[in-house]
C-alpha cells in the first residue's frame, strides 16, 4: 500500500492509496478512495500549503514518481482515478450510461473511409479487417473514455507492409516524455514490462520505451506506438477519465441511493407503542410478551383506560431526500456533459428546453468525433507509408482519402425546416416584387442555413461521398 502525505490545518493527513493488486469486492464502499481525489489540489499545488514558513513547510519537496514542475496528476493518483472510473462504470448506472452514450453517438452505425485510388482503398480495407476495427473500435472508445488514454504499439510486416496494432494497459504506463523545447510535443512513452510492476516500481531497467508516431516522425525506428489521450491540457502529458470531474458526485449518488433503499425498507416496519400506567419493569416485560404472542396468533388485545396503544412508522423525510437527490443529479450532469434526458430523466424537461440542451451535447460528440477521425487518419497515413516502404504502392500518385464519421442528429429539425421553407417562399416573393436582388436573397438564405449547423455539414459530406462514388 503506497502512502502519500499532505498538510491541512497544521496536521498531517495520511492518504491511503489503492493497492494495485487488490480487487474491490461488489458492494464494497469506495469512499475512502474518493477522498484521495478530493485532496488532489493540495498534493499538486504547494502554494496552498497552510504550513508555509513553518518547520513543516514542504513546498520544496515532491512525491516519489512525480515530475518536478509537472501539471499532470501524480502516477499513483492518476491510477486511482482510472480505477475509480472503471469501478463506477461497472456499478454506477449513470457512469455506465455516460460512457455508452458518448461511444454510441461517436461511432453510431460505423466509420466509413473512401480513398481516391483503388489500391490505397484496398490497403486500408486490409488494415481495417486485419485489425478488427469494426469490433474493436467500440471497445477502444469505451476504454478511452474510462481511462482517458490508450497506447497501441504498431508492428509492421517488412514484406507486405501491413500494420498490426497491439494494446498496453494504461496502468502499465510509467511516464510520457516530451520534447525539451516543446512541452506540447509528446515524443516517447515509458511503460513497465509487466502489469505487476506498475506503478510503484522505480527501477529504470524494468521499463520499455515506445516512440509515439507523429506527423513529424512517421517512421520511428524504436518501437512505434500510437498514443491517444483525451482531456489533456496544454503542457500535460497524460489523459484523464471523462468522469473525473463527476467521480465524487457519482459515488455520493450511489451511497445516497442505497441509504434511501434502506430507509424504504424501514418504512415497511410498524412499531407498537404500548404505555402502561403504574407498572413495574418486570410487569411491563410480561405484558409486552403477552401482547407479542397475541399478535403472532392473530388474537385480540384488550386493555383498560390505563393502557394506551399507538402505531409508529418511520419518518422518511421524502421531500428533503428529493432535494438532495436533485443536487447530486445536477452535479453529475454538469460533470458528464449529458443532460437528464440522456439518462431517462425527462419529466422536468419541456420540448423547447430539450432541443436547446441537445446543442452542447452535439458539440461535445462532434469534438470527440474529430479526435477519433484525426487519430485514425494518423494510423492510416502510417499504414500507407509502410506499404510504400514495402513497394506495394510504387505506381500510385494520389494517396488522399476521406474518413466519414456518423452524422449527429440530436435536435428535432421539424421547426427549423418549416422556418426555412417559409423563408424561401418569402425570398421568392421579395425577388419577384423587386425588393431584393439575387445576391441579397442568396446571402439571407445562407445565413439561415448556417443556423442548421451539423445538418449543413452532413449534407455537404453526403454530396462529397456521392461525387467520389
């Protein structure tokens, strides 16, 4: 068990990390793991240290395995975040649904690619089939969302030029190295030889180095690999899970929901409040025993005016519970980027608000689609370069191709298309009456088209694909 220390209010707080070899049993609480992430800022940014200027001031010290001046999470905390993300995906319905929603919308009915030259098209199709992209792309996007990063070593056949991709578990990544003169340029990835060594081992000889395939270096000689990282800020080297900002709220929602279930079970219990006047303790016990026997046999309990019998039921405070639940849900929705209607919580949404909430979600999905398209384009370019090196594409002059991602339709376009129809009719009348020119009508119509956003891009994409065919 690795331990990390930090300061808070003049006291040393011990943060217990997750044992990398331990498994979390189903139903086991992970609140003690979540507390680690709540103190991430304290362990990374020492200027918030309340002990500054005292004998406990540790601003000039850093944790083992943490790069000096790095804005990445320390390796142990990053693995904790990734393990929590996986745990929540498996046991939390909203964490599971947010990952699946993003994955489903990004790839939809599949990714298509069209090359200008038939031989290039054949090479790309062979690569796609040999690497089982049709089956593995959903898995890889799911893992990318859960862990925030993926590493795929590339193995090239010298004879055929065919590139096959492997996979390395994110927990095995030791560090990602950058260009000393450009922090945004990722050069190599150091990984542990085996999963059992990560991440506590500090033995330099126990790691391998992979060279990241980049546009500036399409033919690396030392272990080429493709590194995918999302939610990475400028200057950092590692990706983080999509659910990291919502992990505390997802875990809180789990605990709160289970407590509600326990309280609901208590509501089925009825407590009889028996009050006897003037009886001793032993006499009360005897009366209670007689009363319990009467209940079991379905008998009748008779008493005089000195005995009072009342029925008590637990107070669940349902209104307070609903308020807490709504607060947690809003935090989760803000962290995952999906509104409540994407989780089935559409009771509080009107048709108009649902249409507006779909716009930012569509942009989020399109951003991830662009990431996937660029990542696949880099792999395709590497495959083309490998085929050229093997002499397979000697006579080819045009190596261009297009990658088509599924079109994103999240809004109801009925109102927009009706407005566009009305606008078109109005422009025709205005042109006939001589109120506007053709150029003015064309400008107004194009402004209206721009408001359709993804629909115009989709139509343009379909047009280009039709021309190519």
